[in-house]
C-alpha cells in the first residue's frame, strides 16, 4: 500500500533548470561555485507533511556539481545508486537522473515511500572536501528532521563521512546502535551503506543491491 497521504498528489519539485539537457562543463562549474545544493526528494515539501509517508530515507553526503546543476540526486553518470535500487527490485526500472528527475519517477518514489536528502547541502566535487564542522552540523540538523519525518529507516550512504558527522570513529557498515546518538528517535532504524559513487572501488552494483535489499526488508518489517 502506498504511504502517500493524498490520492491527488502531484510532483512539487522544480524541474532541471537545464531542461532535458545534460550539464556542460560551464554548467558544472557554475553549480559548484553557486554553493546551492538541490531540493530533497520527498513526497511533500514540508517535513511535517512527510510524517508517516517515508519507509526509507536515503541520505547522501552532499551534492555533486552534476546533481546541483540538474536538481536531481545521484545524477552523475557512473554513480551506482539508481542501478543498485533497480537491481535490488526496489524500483521497477533504472532511473535516469542525468538530466533531472521526471515527474513519473518522482511519483514512483513518493508511492514507494522512498525519500532522499543529504547531510550537507553545499555541492563539492568530492565528499572529502567537506569540513568536520559542516558534517557535524548537518548530522545535528538531520537528527532534528528525522524526529519530525519519522521514517522507518534512515540509510546514510558513506561510512567515512558518517563517522565524522556523528562522532563515531569506529562505526562500520550495516545496522547501527542509536543509543549513543543524542536525540535520535528510538523507533527509527539507522543503517550505514557504502557510498554509491563510481570512485568507491570496494563495491559494485551487485553488492550495493544486496545491501539495499536488506535495508528495504527491514523497513517493511517495522
């Protein structure tokens, strides 16, 4: 059953400012220097409206310039996020976000109860360009938002950034104990998955998909 509250739901996010075109090098440079990220992918624009509407909230580290340029998450070709979701059977096709998210795909994600946000909104070429201060501030804000949205599961994509953001230097991939995390809602599961960037040589689409199946199953059992 769809977790959407409203059967008259319509996509609310802005389309890519580039239309149906992929970004040029100039577009990527402009997006990087703008310091503007991208809109979250959630059923509704206000956090309070999303309470009870999210099974899994996927949390990236921060937007790439490509993602910021087209206002779509994990948009850079070579990122394994969308292929992993399709391989896992969570989505029924591979979403092509390289030139933005289509309204049809936004509706599919909303009906699945699959939301997407970031720890930090500032775009960078690499996640390791973020400061510890930015990551920790982002983690605090994320915790506050999770308290409101109350997804079944939060899945953070990137263990290195997770360790810094939540001051857990020995954290590993997988299901996390949330007792050490100040103010984390006890009913919300927290998982850490690998960064889906093509630069992550330790994973492939099959291994990402296997982890996503586990997370999706945990969310449905909650």
